[in-house]
C-alpha cells in the first residue's frame, strides 16, 4: 500500500500522521498474516531502527482504539493483530500457529438468523465472529 493511502487511513481516523505510525501501518499491511507484537517490532526495526519498541506497542494500541486494527487471541493466549476490517471469521491451526481469515456469507446469515430466534437473556449481541480451531490435514509450513 502506498504512503498516500496509509496517510489517508490515519487522517480519516483523526490521527496525526507520523513516520512511526506510517512504519507500523506499512508493517501490518505488508505482513498480512495476523502478526504478534514482536513480529511487528522486528519488521519495523529492520527498516527503521530508530523507532522505539514502546512506540510500536503504543501505536498498535492506538490503532486498535481507533478501529484500524482488531486483536485476535490464539489458544496460547498470544495477542495477534488483524488489519482486515471487513466481516470475517478466523481459522487457527494449533500445530503451525497460523491464523487465516475465513469469509462465508452463508455462515454469517445462519449465525445472524440463529441469534435472532434464540436470544441470549439480558445480552445484546454487537458482533458475531467464529474462531475455528483445528489443524491442517496436510500441515502447512510456517
């Protein structure tokens, strides 16, 4: 993604455009594999060694707060980041620790219809997401 597009995303969310934020956004867009914090730090610091680790942490949290990113937790309770903000679910392979997006409109429709009929008492559903856990049959390499 071009710097102009990254700048637009930050500006639309009311964030000041800084080289550090651009570097973190670029890392997330380039990696696109639900990276954990350490992976983002390593990626950013390869090209921008002057960016402090704390700045990357703070930037990731700011992006989550502003709705640019979402947090995804693995079974090992590791926080990963998801840049893809369109409606989707996740498939998580326990063996190779890969998280992939899973888009299925028919599944979305089934889930929405089910919870319209079968409400949870005293609870308003804001969003429905599945985190499907398993293993690839022909184990994908990491």
